[in-house]
C-alpha cells in the first residue's frame, strides 16, 4: 500500500538537478525563469533540488568543457536510476559557437545517453516547459519498465 502511494507521488513531482557544464548562463537564466511565478513550472510538479541524489531529472546546460567533464559525469552517476537526462540549449548537443575551442570536449552525448533535448540558444520558456513535460513522461515509462 505504501509503495503504491510513494510511486504515485513520485510520478507527479519529478525533482530537477541542474548542471552547468560551462555555459554562457543564457540557458541557466531561462531555466530559473521557468520556475518563477510567471511561468510556474512548479505547478506541474517540477522542483529544483540541491543534491543529485534526490533528483529524478538532470538538466545540463553548456558545452562540456575539459574542466567540467569529470564532474558532470560523476554528478550524473550519483542520480538514482531510473533517471532522465535533459540537455537545455544547443551547446550540450552540438557545442554551438564553442565548437572547436581548445577547452571544449563535448558534446555531452559522447559520455552519457541523452533522453530529451530542448533546442534553442537560449530556448524559450514554453519550450523548456514542454521539454520538461516530455522528460516527466519518459521518466514515467522508465519507472514502469523497471
């Protein structure tokens, strides 16, 4: 009985953990804007958590830099399974304007599997909410399969 209650509550309130892998902060600002009262993604159950061990969904911004690579991989590994990895903006997928830089070793999919990708530089808040809703659906399917 308690297991069913916990599963139902977890399905409706996925927690996000944000990782900045060397971004210009454009996507970071948009992610924070989505959580403010104007767009209010928290009404859909999304909430930022301060620890990767409490997260269900990992949101990664920025191209993966040489300095951040090991930390990003280690942090993602700390998130309990099943987890969903979301890339926010163009940089984690293609490195965007930072491609070819001496300090960029991305894209992120060279190191981990990506479940949802939210495109844009910086993505619009509506696109972020849509991507997070898709991530919640992917998380639900992964939990069902487990």
